[in-house]
C-alpha cells in the first residue's frame, strides 16, 4: 500500500509542475460538469503537438497542461487540469491528499 501524506494546493501545484515528466495519477473535479475525474498523465509531452500557440494562457486560467496516458491511439491526449480542484496525487509510489 502506498504511503499517504497531505499537501496544500500550492504544494500540489509545485509538485505537478516540477514532476519532470514522471507519470502521475491525479484526482480532480472537472470544471465543465463538476464530476470527479481520475487521470493517469504526465507533463512535458510535446511529441503530438501540431505547432502554433495555445488558444489560451494556461496560467491565467489556472490550468496545468498534461498528456493523458490512457487516451485511445490516434486521438489527442492533451488535457488541462484545473489546479484549484485537485483532490489527490499519486507520484513515485506516494499518495498525497490535497487540502
């Protein structure tokens, strides 16, 4: 069983941003419909980008761009996680609850 620690929202954000592409499991509340979503993802993936600037500024919208590792082959796996609604993160075998 994984060890569990508690992080503040700012600590969780820093941990995700500084994960250096490590695979992580993130539980968060979707902005669109309020449902809980669990995603296996990583930051820093650029292989499938089409080029050009993003349609919006992720920092202004308080979003973290990630690549969803469980998307069907051939589909765009890029997603954004709303940082204010992250509930937990599992990375490097350690589970962190976010308060």
